[in-house]
């Protein structure tokens, strides 16, 4: 808000005087005086009676009287609006200025004396000063409007960028969460499939053993049985097998190779499951908190 916008208007001051409860009585009159040096000259007065005045009406009347009085006077003229509360002396004052005549029409308005020259120079200086003041006020107002517009545009752009980033963040979080969930379901399916496959491999041998007859060729059943044993054995068991004398050396080597291949496959699957299990939450990953 500029200084001009903060300045109390004549109407606001009159309204304040009419509702002032700090005085001894109610408002009884207003008087407009013109200040000329150390002297005062009353221009117009209004006493309160039967007519009901509003602050707006009084401000218009006194402003009109002041401008009419000053229109032929050179330079800026100072007036004082006085408020009376049942006494002969005013108890509130509102000085304000009105611009008088500023244009030189070509006639002699000052006496051809040193005093007249001084008055003319003062009038010319006043015109120049007021022209400069109006120009500076216009520039200040335009600059303030420009700064306000730029500030509003920046605020709007920042809000749009923030909304766009939030939307992208939500999209990325949803995608990462869906990808993570899908991968976990895929691994769960693989584990259940592997479990079923393991039982299917053992089923021919079990069935043949129970029924006492070969449902499928014995070689196929034996092969499936070896694969199941390879998947069931761990690293310690494989080491013990390699160093034991349970099987002949050539047979132990073949079994070791067969079971080592199965153990390696099991390790790879376990490593993949642990990698996924160690993954941090998708929101943490998006925020840059990646695992070390």
C-alpha cells in the first residue's frame, strides 16, 4: 500500500469527528479557513441543526469551497478544516492542500518589482516541481504494478511446477510399486512351480515303489530322482560327498558334477529372491535413499 493510499481522506476525517466519543459533547459545527502566512481567513462554515449531514456530503462541500477559492491563487494553497464541539474554539483540525493556478497566460500577474519577480519565480518553480512530482508518482505507480504482476506470475508458475512435480512423483511411485509387486508375485509363482516340479519328479519313483511295477521307464524315474536329490542337497552335503568313500571315485565324480549343477542353480534363484527382499520401499527409492 502506498503512502497516498494510507493517507486519511477528508471524508474519513469528518466521519471520525462526527463519531468521536472522546470530546465533551457532540459535533456542533465545521469551519473551513485559508492559511495565509500567520493569518487565517474563514471561507465557509456549517453548523449542525435540522439538516442531517453525511461525512461524504460535508467533504464534497468543503473540498468544492477550497478549490473554488484557490483556483485563481498562484501555487499550492493550504486550508484547515476545524471541528467544533459546542464551544467557540475548535477541538480538531485537518489541514489539506489545494493546487491553485499553474499556467502562465501571458498577462502580467505580478508587479514589475523585485517582489513580483520573486513571486513569479516561486510560481514557476512550483509548476516545475509539481510536474516533476506527478511524473515520479506515475513512474512509481507503474513500477509497483509491474512488480506486482511479476510477483503474481512467479507465484502462479511456482504453484504449477509444484503440482506437476507432485503428479509425476505419484506416477513414478505407482509404477515402481506395481513393478515391485509384480516381480514378487512372479518369484512366488516360480517357487510354487519349482515345488510342484520337484514332487512331479519324485512321483514316478514313488508310484513305481508303491505299486511294485514300472509305470514309466526306470531310467527316467532314476533321472528324476537324481535331479530331486541334487536340488535337496546343500553345500556341506556336497563337500562330504566329494570327500567320502560311500561311492566309487568315478561314480562320486559323476554325482558331484550332477549335484553341483543343481546346487549352483538353487544358489542363483536364492540370490535373486534375497536381492528383491532387500529392496527398500519405492517411496524411499524415489527420494534418493538407495541401498549402499
